[in-house]
C-alpha cells in the first residue's frame, strides 16, 4: 500500500499532525540533512504501525517534503486505523 506524506522537518518534536491536501502531515524533529529526516519518518511510521522498518520503503520524494511511502503487508484501512489511535 502506498501512502502520500507531507513532512515538516525541524519541528519541536516528531508526530502526526492530521491531513493536508489528501496527504498525511508529519512533523519531524530531524533536519533534512544526509537522509536524517527520511530515517526518522520511517522509524516513526514503523513504531506507530507496529511493523518492522524493513516493511516500509521510500518510493519517491527522497529530497522533497512530499513523499510516497510503501508499506508492505497492510492495506489502507489498517494503516488509517492504526494511525487514528489505540
């Protein structure tokens, strides 16, 4: 399943901030230097969705604020349910 994400780097703390233009808005504490923000995004998604990091891959947007992430083994409803809360 692919998920469109809009990131805000250098935020006070990392977390989800709702939706913007149909994309999931994610604030990241890491700066967009040497892939640190991408690594933090994958770690945050893996922890929240309770999947291994290896199941999450960056499909496009490596150097952009708008990214497309592929999550193996989950459909859209499962992802939304886990991101919505406990």
